C-alpha cells in the first residue's frame, strides 16, 4: 500500500523542534521481491534507497523524495510508517 503525502498543514505537524534539530517521522522500507526483470531505473532506485538483498530493511526520514522513490517501487518493497 503506497503512503500518501499528507497535506501541507498535516505535514508540518509530523515535524517537531527539539534543541534546534528538526525531527521528521521515519519509514521502514523492506525489499520483498527480487529486482530480476526490472528495468535499469528501478534497479538504480533500489540501490539509491540502500536496498541490495531480499528481506533487507532500511530506515529513512519520510521526505517527499524518499516516499516518491518508494512509491515507484511499491511492487518490490513493503513500506511501514513508524
């Protein structure tokens, strides 16, 4: 299931300020299918996300760029919001 970006007002609520650092919500991305048979762009996107093997999990900040990359690979990965 792809994660939809919240509206601008809701997106601001997910951030909070602690000691001059902005902390964003995190997402876990797990590769559940092989990239064999995928095109070069999809393989490059998997590599950019830091996924190299099946069942490998990486944790990223929930930025629009990362969410967009994960949504492009939604047939290969599982996305969990923390």
